[in-house]
C-alpha cells in the first residue's frame, strides 16, 4: 500500500517532540501532564476532527470514497458508520488515512508556524496516535512512546469501556502493536506504574526537552 509522505515541517525557533502510544496506554494522560508542565500541545485527533467538519474538502473526499451513508442528514460525518466500515478492513482504513492525513499534516504545519511566532523557544508536543504509521516519526528530532504491555492495555480497555475481552483484543489488534513501536522512537515513558511514577518520568522528559536548543531555520549557518 502507498503511504502518505509527510510534508516538510518547519519548527524553527521551537523544541519539538512527537508523542504516541496505543489504545489505553495513557498517552492522553501524559500529554496532559506535559501541558501542565508548560509544553504547548498540537493535538492531531483534534485536528483530524476539525478537517472533516461540514463544508471542509476532507469531508467531501471521504463522502466520495465511502458513500453518502457516512454523512448524516445535516451534513456531518457519521463517525460510527464510518468506523464500522474501516475497523475490520485494513485496506479501507488505509484509504481513509490517505484522505485525511494530508489535511492533518498541513494544519500541523500551520500550528507550528503560529506557535513559533507566539511562543518562540517553547517546547511543543505533537500528540499523534499514528505518529509512526504516518511516517512523521522519521522527520522529528524527538519521538516519545507511552508504553504499557499489551496485557495492561487489554485490562485497562475492558475496565474503561466496559467491553468484552474479545472486543478489547480486536481493538488492540486493529492498531500497530505497541511493542513494535519501541523500535521507532528514541524516548519511552513507562506507564505501567502509579500516576506519580509516570509524572516523575514526564517531568524529567520535559526538563530534558527544555534543555535543548530551539531548532534553527533550515539552511542557517552554524
């Protein structure tokens, strides 16, 4: 399958890291801790929701590929119906990603530009569930995985969503295995312990990022 090629991203003047995880790994909790510590968050899930709002070209592209049935009577994306189509079909899920990712990438680039102007020198976290699958991990200087074993993912997912073990397994298997993601990042937060233990790791990560020099404009001399 052809994969979307991430666009060139310019984070001049910023210290940027990508954050990813797996379902029920605690990525959102870690993102919240980083934000509380002072980091600026660019939330890819928020952006992905925004780009398919009524009247946006991404929604029209999704409708053309998947049919009018994935759009409600008032012109909004029917996420439940679309999810039913793509959840168990990797090819369809790939098609959806190929449609949505370019719009998301462009908005991420725009938000980085805005943050560089408003908060020069700040730490910016790109909170991206599909960081590795999208290929963005290849262009970022720092990539962070919130990791728990798959057994912990399953237990937390069952408890959180009140679903069966079989359904939890299906949801986890629909994603890239979390252990496989370890090979594609350079920093790991172990979220198997207590909230306090995770927070200590997050604060150490934030201090490490703060100690870095902001990126210089491409082509700038040493």
